[in-house]
């Protein structure tokens, strides 16, 4: 499952190694943010909508955060959504949970139908991003913090390694005109944001003068700016969002939240907003990672999700009306006390929870009636979490 652990630690050029490890390991320095994916299960048989606890799924919502709708319903972990330029398709990554298997790239219709697998490779394949003309998809392929940027045709054919270098290359992002790809690499010891031509040539470091790791580049719609994630520095032990010119000049930190980690920027199609993930952690409340939007200058921030669960990887639809994201599938505990065991099981499963341990107790109530349930009605749990029952006999 996704478990987000936030710890303060220093990140600088001499000690830091930053990477989005396959299946969600973000390491800033040695400890900053870890989003680890646990054991899932094999892909569900065709036509079955089965899920296991603590899985991440692809959701879509309106640009104001309303209308959150789940698009994927299999036993796989599904993440990294990316809209096609015409808005009809969403590419994404998925992982079965088997130790012998790796993450692969899939594509589906924007309503979640028509799921098709594009890669079948023994290494991890993740982070798809469409070319502006919709004919190609760039993505990351690798293992053990050694990955390269690949490109393939939109149907999965013609998979080609663009970077072919030692180290770890990831987070590809096409420029709006399709001529360049920005990405992150640790080729010189810590992660930097690079840009290259769409054929892999002309690899240029844009963040060489920064003292801290940089990653997750995203282009402004007019191609003049790049937003990215880096460490804030000084007493601020958090990650923040930066904006720079497309040539690496005029870098500016546009968020400043010492109490949180802000990352995964995504520029809106009209250039007026940047969506991003914001993660906090407390011993009392636990993890809380939600999606926000703000202006490119960091002003007017608005919270879009409020699930008390992790919501990650925001990406705008081409028309700017919707945002796809990755988040926990949740269940809302139904009230089943006083109902029959059979009816209670049906309600619990319909709510996306699972039926936990059933214990029987002598009672004057009608045999098979639920006397107690383990969670308060209306409470939000992770999808598949069990609701234990005490039943009369």
C-alpha cells in the first residue's frame, strides 16, 4: 500500500540522492518522503471489478475538486495518469503486486473503458507522458535506481531508449511544441532537471547551480517556463515548487511551507494555475496528502481534495475542465446493526469495504441479526478494509 512517511532531513549536493523509485519511492536525501507500495494482487480477470485493501486507483474530478469519480477497478495498483492531447485517452502505470512482475504502461478511454496494455518488459515501466501531437508516449524504464527515458508509439510499438546513460533518468515531460523533453537525472551525483531534444540528443542541465536536488519538471503551455520540485534549503526542511525559464534562468521558489512537502506540479492548459500535491504528517492525524491549485506565482492556493488519504499525481485534461489523479480507493462504513447477516454482507461489500470476522453471541434478538459492528457508520476506511460483526444466535 501507499504509506507516506515524512521526516525532516538535510538535502544537499554532497549527501543527497533523490529519486522517484519505481512504484512510488521518493527519496530526498536519505529520508525525506517515502511513498511505498505494498503487496497487491494479480490483475483481475476480465469483467471482474475486484480490489484489495490499500490500493491506489485512477480518479478524475472537475477542476474545482467536485465530482470525484473512480476510473479503474482491478486488483492492480494504478497510478501516474496522463491525458492524451485530444482528451479521449488516459495512459497510466499499473503494478500487479507479484514480486516476479514489474510495473507496466496501460492506456484506457477517458471514462475508464477499453483498457489496453502497452508494455511487457521485465523492468519497471512508469511515468507515461504524451507527445503534443498524440502519436508518441515517453516513459521511464529501469530497476534499482538505474532507469532511462524511453519513447514509443501510442500503440506501444517502436520502444526506443533516448538517454542510454549510467544513472537514473525519469520524470519525462514533453515541451508544448514537441521538440524537447525535460526530465530528471542523477548522472552527476544528485538529481537535476535536464532538457534534451525529442530524439535524445542535446542533453542540457538546467539546474546545475542549485545546491539541492531537482525533479518533476512540467512545462508551461506556452513553453517559456518549467515548474519543478526541489528542496527549500536553510531552516526549511521541506520540498517546494519552483518555476524557472525554459533555458534554466530566473529560478523562483513559489511555495514556502516549512510544515509540509509540496511536489508534483502540473501546469493548467491555460497557464493560469498549477496543480500540485501537498503532504503533511502528524503523530495524531497520520498521513494527509491532498491536491491543491495555485497561480504560477504561488498565490491563491485552493485545496481540491479532502479525503484524509493520499491523493497524488494531478494532471489536467487538455480543455482544463478536469483533473485526473491517483488516490486511495475508499469505503464508507454502512450502518448494519439490526439487519440480517446476509443483508449486512451485501451492504458492506457494496460500500467497497469487506466483511471481517463474524462472531456469534446468544441473544434474544432474531437469529442471524447483527448486534454490533466494528466501525462507526459513516466512517471512511481504505477500500477493502474489514468490518467485523457480532451476530445473534
